[in-house]
């Protein structure tokens, strides 16, 4: 069963002739991934999901958030050339670090749930199985 979270985004937008367009409301719905859905996503989408979950996780200390985001950046760099041996090694280290950072989270934490699905999928994308 999927859990759905809704986010409302409001803002002002200028159109191409400089006039303000106001009152636009956009509904964005995100659903929890199951493992098979995570496998179907690309590296960029998986990293985006992790970044968003890290930023919103209240059970993660700020220094752990910074460390996790640095490792996400390392994975992003490795994604530019995933077949390269050095990049593959960087990806492996980053996934191991993220696993360690997230290990202390309660099982019910949203980030723990997302990490349990996205980290194995990322490992697969980098050929680390």
C-alpha cells in the first residue's frame, strides 16, 4: 500500500512580457516507493528522493545531514561516469557511508524507509551487487 504526501506550492510568476501572474497553486504528490519501483528509477531520481528525505528528516542531526548530502554529491559525481573504476569505488564508499549515517534512524522514519529502497537500487545502478 502506498503512502501519499501532498505538498502545496504557491508563488508569483512573471510571464514573458514582464507582467506578474499571481495566485497559482500547484499540487505535487509523492508516493512511497516499493523496491521494484526504485529499481526502475534512474540515478538522478533516486538521488533527488534521498536529498528530499534527508532535508526533511527530523531524526537526523544537522552534521549527519551535511555528511549525507556530501555523500549524495559524491554519488552524483560518480553517476557522470559509472563504469569508471575510480567512480565505482567512490559510489561504493558513498553508499556505505550513507548506510552508516542512516543506521541510527528509527525504522518508522521516512528517510529510513526511502533509504532501504533507494540505496540497494543505487548499488545496482553502479554494478555493486
